[in-house]
């Protein structure tokens, strides 16, 4: 059962036609129980991936302000041991970063084989905020989709599984979340006037997202649109997608570890035999 909308290569996406709410087929309690099960399975898979060192996993989280990127990361990290999973957040580029090509700062943060990294924002900001705020000319950002596809293909060809999630919330839900933040003393530190200003650019952001989703969903690095208006459902949808992605690899990772074990034991035996003859 997949709760995310997997964007087919070249598919034209109209976000307003895609459901942002939770499915009626699952209750909050059922979702919580399922997330626990998925979490155990995912933790095992990530451990296996780490030990086998044949593949890595990159999870890219994008979404409009308040869409729940931080909450999603908290959920994943609540289940996966910190040893194998890192988080990289991408903010306004520093002077040094801005002096390089837009992928420079990103490439160094990608996971190696065996590792898992979650991106809180990513290279997609360079076709989102950079486009909406006209930080670069159109001639520049329009070529970036191809650069992104080549970059992600390189990662995939190097054994890195690339999963990209767009956290889909409605404009009404965002308003509610911003107002809730204002009322909650534990959350109001997250607020800024900028959030309300950005909200005025909602249609421009949606346009930019729809283009990125259409142009950069490829066979090896597809986009998934996550219904994210309901937080517990969003967590379920993502935990399920990530767990399912790793599942088919477990067999070959296990086999490689068994093979390695056999080799190690044989080497040890040979070493002992050699010691005896001395
Ligand atoms: P936050 O995720 O709330 O900590 O905010 C990070 C800010 O950095 C957001 O406003 C992003 O739009 C901004 N940001 C991230 N990457 C870029 C980029 N490549 N160019 C310009 N702004 C960016
Ligand atoms: Mg913010």
C-alpha cells in the first residue's frame, strides 16, 4: 500500500488536484502502531546497508514553509540508529558556496555507500527560491533541471538510492500552522515575518514546485508527493515508502555479508594452519 503519489517521468503535476489529507482507511492509532513496525524494519535495513556497504540512501525533503520537514526528520531519526544516518540542512548559501556552482555544496553532503543522509531542503532550492525571488536570471535556473538530473543519475549509478519527497500541504493548512505557532510559546521562536511574506508568493512557489516535480522525476530518482496536511499520516506515508525502497535490497546485502563471513573464516583457518607449521 503506497500512500504517496509517485510522479512518473515527464508527468504534468497539478498540485491542487492531488489529495493533501489523510486516507480514511487508517486511524491515527493504527498509523502509530504501523509506524513502530516499519521503524523496526527500517532500522534493520539501514544496519544491513551499513554493514554491506554496497548502497547508500539519500532522502531529500522539500516543501513549503511549515510543511513538516523538521517533524519528518524527527520521526525517521526516532527509529533509525544515529550511527548510520546523518542530516544536512541547506540554508541561504554562504559567500564561499555562492561563488561555486550550485551543486558544489550539495555533492559533499551526499551519503557514501553504506550511509544514509536526509536533506532538509536541497539543491532544489536553486530552482525554487532562486527562481521565485529572481536571485538568478531565467537563463541560469532553466538549465539547472538538466544539471540536477545528471547529478542525481551519477549518484544512482554509484549505488546511491535517491528518494525525494515533496511534503504537500494546502494553503489553508499553512495558515493554521502559522497561527498555531504564534499562540504556542514553545513554537513561536520558529516564526518570522518572512513566513507571511513568503506566503504571498504561494502561487509562484507552487508553479516552481510543479515544474521541478515534472522535470526532475526520473526512473532512478523519482519524486513522491506526500499528503502532509495530517502529521501522523505524513509520517506513515514516508516511513512506509522508505522501508519499502530498501526491502528488495536486503537479500543481496545479506548474501554479500554471508560471503564475506565465509571468506573471513577461511582466511582465519589458513592463518591458524600457517601458525601451526611454524
Ligand atoms: P529554514 O529551512 O527555515 O531554516 O530556512 C532556510 C532558508 O534558506 C529558507 O528560506 C530557504 O529558502 C533558504 N535557502 C536554502 N537554500 C537556498 C539557496 N540555494 N538559495 C537561496 N536561499 C536558500
Ligand atoms: Mg523557515
